[in-house]
């Protein structure tokens, strides 16, 4: 074993040879972990064969050949352009399955976004091509992207890429007349507006330092801000989404919201934050401090859009079967990965430590990414196992409300359960409820709210309210499975012994 001090400062030929060997081994290990992680992620993404969370609504509408259902849904949410993204996939659904086609494009736009993150890094930092590449990889390895197992995030993947490339063209003063309108379309994901603004502000501080360019940038920021609120006014939320993502300015001034956001990113990128401290130690100058402060403020600024609507990420959801709060970090991730190139130059005088830090940062990201993928794989297997058990019930379940009590897994939405029943029976006869205390009352509430036929189709509801109730208990030990068992079972598609299911006697109101 060699001390860190010897590794960094000892320059004897013997030690240099040993350090060179250590660096080669560390490089090999890092590249091996990255390659393995990327393979696991792509295998998980592209072999899912189903959909998750809100994505099941679009998948169901596609299977029914009812694009009007998701058009109505997105329109009510004020997302005027989003349905046409899914229309493009819908048109080619008979060439390749909708789920696989949507997944391929989701991953493609994620890769392109990672490429844009790398280009942003090289714009502001003097870094070699290798570090530019690693910045893109670090972006790709964020656990937030495992949410893309649900095809509802196709829109987020596409619009994030659009926001990044349009902002880059605007900063390069290229085809601005085309880039600005396309940038506005990317605001289907509302957080893209502060992302674009923060990147332009960063350019004002470190790149566009001339008065003329700063004035141009400020004019563009003013245009973006006015356009963002104008689009919300022109395409308001209505119907079921009347108060969807309603902004509460008071949330912005609660310091604890920013502390929670900071806690998440410190947990996620702990090795980078340790390297930041080392970078400030080895180069304690004002410019370095300002640079790191600007990046950190960019992370927080990109969280404002979510804080304003009281939506914050939870680190505890990384690796869970269910949970979607990591979507609140999509745009902040762009700034957080810029910490990697930011520390590269300050650590130049300690090259061995710099390389060691790089290896630890990337391997740490790989471990968290695999852990996050494991959670989503378990979610997919839970659904496969439950569908299998529902199919095996003999005779088939009657046309009742099914009150589901869960053990070992979280309670899902009615449409997630509905999708599983639909996959089992090929029709919508049951109304699944998630552990309701008063299923009769809840049924009346649901049918009083979802009166339109399109709403009932959207949420996997029988057209007529069921006249009976039965209780279903489901139990699974999936959460305790090792990664090896999870991955093997996921690829084998064996659905037995995943979920235990029992049904009570029928009750009538």
C-alpha cells in the first residue's frame, strides 16, 4: 500500500513506475465500470417490453388507436406541442412496437443531450477531449434518467436536447431566427426556460464579457421570460388539470427548499464536492471561487421552477421501485456535471490526485446508476409478476372494484393497476383501487369526477360504475433481492414466484 502523500508527491523513478501501473489499473477499472454500467442501462431500457407510470396512459391510448385521449390529456395540461411528439411515434407503431420505438428515441435524445452537456463544458473550460467525454458520460449516468423506463419522458428527453442545442446556437450567434422559436417549443418542459436563462447568464460572466454581447444576451433573456409566461397564458391548463403546476411565489423564499435540493446533489455527487474542496485548497483564488459559486448557483436556479410548484427531489427514491421525484433534477443535472471540468485545471499541480479523483467520481456515478436501474427493473418485474398472477386466477375476476392491499411494494395509481388488469384480460371490466379505506365512497368520487368517456378510457375505468367490491392482497419480497438475482430474473422474463396474490369474497354495497 502507498500513502496518498507518496502517491502525489514522491518523484523517484521506482515510485513513478509504481504510480504509472496504479494509474493504468485505475483507468482500466474505470472504463470497465463505465462500459458495464452503460450495457446494463441499455439492456434495462430496451428490453422492458411494457410501460410504467404515466406512460401507460399513452401506451393504452395507442393500443386502442385513440390518439384523441392523449391529445386531450396534454392539452388540458397546457402542453400544446407534446401530443404531436407522440403522434410521430404513433404513425410508425406498426413498423416497430410503440414501446420500443418510443424507448429508442428517448435514449437517442438522452445521448444527444449528454453530447450537448459535453460541448457546454468545453465552451467554458480549457479541458482535453477526454474530460469533455467524461463530462458527457457523467451526465448520462445521472440516476434521474432511469425514469425514462416510462415513455412519458420521451417529451422530456426531446425537449431537454432541444433546449440545450438551441441555447448553444443562440450563444454562438448562429441561426438565432430559427433557434429562438424552437427554444420556445422546448418549454413544454417548463424547467427548460430557467435552464436556458442560466446558461446565457453563465456566458455573460465567463464568455460574452463585452458590453455589446451582454446586452444581446440580456435582451434574449427578456424575450425568453416574456414568451414563457405568454405561452402559459395562451395555452392555460383546464379541465382535470385546472390547477396543474400552479406557481406559488412564497415557495421560492423558503430557504429549506434550497437546502433540500443542495442535500440531494451533495449526496449524489459527493466525490465531486470533496474534489471541489481540494481544488480550492490547491488553487485558492477568487476566480476559481467565483466559477464554482456560479455553477452551484446554476444548480439552485434550475431548481426554482420546481420549488415554485412545491416539487422537490428525494435522494431516498434512488433505487426504489416506485417514485418519480428525480424528474425535478433534470435541468439542474446540466449544471451539476460542470463541476467535473471546473476542478480539472485547479488540480493540475497534483496530476496523480487529479486522476484518482476522476476515477472515484466516475465509479461512484456508475454504482449509483446501476442501483437506480435495479429499482426500475424490480418495478417492471413486479408488474410482470402481478399480471401473471391475475391471469392465473380461475375463474377470472368479476366486474367489481378491486381494493388492493400491498405488502413489500408501494401503492400504485388506479391507472397503473388498471394497465396490469388490462394486460391480463385484454379488456377493462374491473376498477382497481389502491388500499382504499372506503371503496364505495371512492368509487362515487371517481365516477363523479371522470364523467367523460375519454376520461374513463384514459384511466382504465369500466364505463359503468361497478356494483360490487372485493379485496385483493398482494405480497412480494422483490425489495430484498440482490442485484444478480434481479438482473437474471429480469432478462429471463420468468414471472413465477415474484408476487403472491389472494382474493376475498365479493361484497355488494
